[in-house]
């Protein structure tokens, strides 16, 4: 226990304080479970905010890290030299990306991918304005904060990058009104993640894509949270025409990595020096991402996501009927699930009770519990976590 106290003290004294931290010190993980320095065991329903997509310490990741690190981690002259690890990953990604997205660049994070997408859309079109949606979240760089449709993220930072237009989510008529206003691109999440797991109409993306094509505006789809089978399909935007697709989180199973893919038409309008990055597409990251995506394909993870996700959402909707004064709504797709609770205090209390009983959850927007565990979580493991959640509801109900 002394070691745990030392960890708390050192981090509290020296780590930048940008978050209210939970007093749990996690030392190791295996699959969907993590273990504290004190030996306590928890089931992780956050997947490190959606990144440990195939579980903690998955052998395919540790093997890829070990094998590639023995060869080379970072190329000489960085991305200006070729890499077999990078080309191997590029070939695999071409198998899962829409056919029109022929060009790929790797980044270190989702925010970097979105930042580049916005910058390059302006360069490629010669236009300035970017349309974003209210309640969206696209990252924490000054550019992506400027594109995020939440005042809580925007109002504290000035000056923001200008030329951003915000419209309600899932509202095509609102976009129609402003899309002719020197708009370079629309950036949108297929499901808003950090904004509360807001699910649009089934034809929203298709209608938005058609509207963009009619107005010669690029469509940037932010699949950072929804991509790589999080909701079932590899990408939720697979069946619509997308000009730029941004990716991260689940792509490399917890290793910091991201990507964006775009069309040959956009490539033709860009030039040498328009973008770059020191670590972008480094061999180590590429080897890990390859191992993760290959694991997803070999194990048909989308089948597990659809089965476990559907049954879990159905069970949570039954809980909503049982606790109508506590649960306001249950929504989501696949293993991206939101339970909207009565208020912030209720969410905080239930989250705390679950932690005490060994379940780690994520609260977003104050009163929304977000459940997005590893994609290979078993039905039994999911039930274990949901039972802890139900017990917390029972305790709260009795108060």
C-alpha cells in the first residue's frame, strides 16, 4: 500500500493537473481486467477511452512491439525514407478502407488527424469555412478545439481559429442554409462520442454526403471513436462517399497512433511540404497497428461486437423500465453505449459505487455513463460488469 500512496503523491505533486483523478493506481492489465498496485481487480468498461480495442496486454501487441523494436523503432530521416512495416500496414488498410480513399497518412493521435484534415481541406479547396455540429468533439489542439461544438471546450481558449460554423447535429436543413458560405468542408462524427453518444437518423450521413457533393464541399468523417468495429462495421461511413476519413483510438490497441485517408483528387491539389510529422508512420507504431487490425479481421470481431452490443443495450433498456426515475435514456450501437442518468449527482454516485465494487466506468457530459469496453469482451464478462452496474442502481434506489 505504501507504493500506491507514493504513486498518488508523486503524480499529485508533479503531474499537470488537467483532470479530477480517481484514486486508483493501475499497475497491469489482462484482457478486460486491470489490477491496482494494491492487488484490487477491476473490469474495465472504458478501454482506456476506446483505445484498448483488443484488451489489455494482448499477446499479438506485445509480440509486435518486441519483434519490431528489435529491428528499428524510428526511421532515419523519419517519414522521408521508406519502411516495410509502413507499407505492410498501408496494404492492409487498403483492404478495409472505402475504395476512393487511396491516400493514407499516419499521425500520433486523433486530434492530429483532425487537425490535418481541416488544414488540408482548406488548402485543397481554396475555401475557408468549416461546418461542425453542436455537441461535437474533434480534439484538444487549438485547431480542433475551434472545430468542437461545445462551449465548455471553446470558451476558455482565445483567440480561437476563425471560420467555423456550427449547426445542430442530425439536421440537414440547418447545413443547407450555410453550406454555400465559402465552405471548404463539413466535419462530422457518425455517432457523437464525447458529446453523449448521440445517434443520428440512419440516412443522416448519406444525405450529408449527397449535400456536400452537390455543393462541391468536402466531407470529413471523424471515425476516431466509431472506427475499427466499435459499432459493428469497420467504419460507420463505409456506404457513403467520404472525402477524408480520420481514425485513431482502436487502430493500435492502446499504442499512440492515428491516421487519415483521403481521395486521389485531394492528393492532386496538395504539394510537398503541405503536411508532415516526426513520428508519423514510425515502424513501431505501424507494426502494432498492423497486428491489431489483423487480429480484428482474423477473429471477426464485428460479430462479437454486434452480439454482445445488442444484448447489452437490450438489457440496459430493461433496466430503464425498472428504474425510470434513475435512467432517462439508453442509446448507442455496438459496444459504444450511453446510459443517461437523472442528473450529475446520480451519475457520480453510481460511478463511485461501481468503482468500489470493481467496475471502471466513464462519465461524460456530467450525467451520461459511457460504456465502451474492449471489442473482444465476452458475453460473460459483459454480464459481470452489468451486474455490478445493476447492483449500484439497487443501492441508489434504496437511498
